[in-house]
C-alpha cells in the first residue's frame, strides 16, 4: 500500500524547493537536522531490497558548485548517490536492529565517457534526468548498493553511476574501536613536528568558489612527486550533522580526492572514476593529510591516500582524462 506523509507536520516548515511528499516510506530517510539535504522523492522496501528515486533539492550544498569547464565536478552528483544509497542500507536494518550503523567498505564512483543508454524498462522508476537506485543485503552483515543517473532520453549520454559495499556494525563495538583509534591518533599527532604537513596558502582553485562551505582541501602544495594538502571539514557541512552514519566521512574523503585533482590540474582534466577503499574510521575533528600522485602504470591514473594521526584511513585510485 502506498502512503504519503506531510513533511511540514513532522519536520517543520520545509526549505525552499523541498519536496513535501514521500511515497511508500516514512520520512526517516530525511536528514532530520538539515532538512534541505533530503534526497528521496520515493522509495520502496520489500524486506530484502530497496528501490529508490532520489531527488536532491535546490537547497542542497552541492548545488551551485559546478564551475564551467570542470565537468569532473559532476562526480559530486554521483557522490551524493552513494551517500543516498548508504542511507538506504541503514534504513533497511534500522527498524529491526537497534544500535546498528553503517561503515562503508568500498565506493566506486563512475562518470563514464559519453555512451548510449537504453530507455527505462516499463514500470521502472526514473524519468528525465532521474536516478534509479537499488540496495540489497548480500549476507547477514553485508550490503551492496548500485545507482545510475540517466539523462532520461534514449540514445543520450549516461550521466554516471556508483556501486559499493558496506558493513553493518554494532554501535557498541564501533564505539570501542573508534575510541582506541582516536587515542592512538591523538598521541601520534602530538608527536608530529609542525613542519611535517603541507605549507603555503594555496587554495584549491575553482573548487568551492561559489559555495565556500563545500571546500574540503586546504594548504595545497605541489611537489615534483605529487600534490599534498590537508583536509578541512567545515562545521557547516552536512557530514558534521550526520554522526549516526559512519559512511559519510568516507564519502567526504572521495570528495576531497576529487577536489585535490582539480587543485593539481586546474580544470585541465576530468575525473572519470574514483575507487575509494577506506581502511579505518575517519574522525571529522582531527586533521587529515592528503597526498595525490601518479601510479606510474598508465597515463591519467592517479593514486590518493588519506592519513590521520599516522594511520592510513583511505586509499583511492582515480582515472582522469584531459579536457
């Protein structure tokens, strides 16, 4: 049975452009603390699998941050699809597993070269410029997600896709793991010399120019063997307002990798793919050192590493093409 909810009565007055109806799911899928970040127009859950159609609102922080000539920044839209899919994974177990949370194990974000995409199948959700998203549980504690963004016109270029896997963790076990890692990181940070990090006041070029709250990368320094920077998560960013969803810091690192590429190349390349593999939990209030360099295997292939308190929290491989 399809139901709808009046968001005004549950969350207060909606932000401008905010959708007010949710079909087949309660508005728990909404970011409660920042309602402008709502992602879903509709979603259906059959007990094992979720199919959803996200609809980011005009008030979302990523809107308005796509400088002309930097098509690779459109990967942020795909990044949001991964974020939305992880929300779906959490919701799939949230009702029946109190005290659980989601930690992402891999996020692969792809903005393919222009290609022909088939028309939506009959009865399949989606539409012009629409997203189609699916999330399924692989085993008891593992889930997978997949999402595609199509222009909605048969024969038109595909806009991108994402896929990934994650783990459902007990919140008490997670808290213990994070507390120990945090203790070790703070000790390592205190032992670091002040001149170990990136220097200078370079900015990430065009990134975040229109919406400063989206800027993650600071202190960019270019060297012959690569690019180094610090990760700065501003208090206004939605990642800070979603402490229950541990996948968000991992996706923030993918965003940081994207920004670091554009800081290094000044918009002369387009990022086609990011394959991010978090190795540890990432705290949002401790500095993260970023590095980006060539893999040395093939042109346009880059490696990315994020280190926090002496521990590698994520590695990524990026594929770029010239523009």
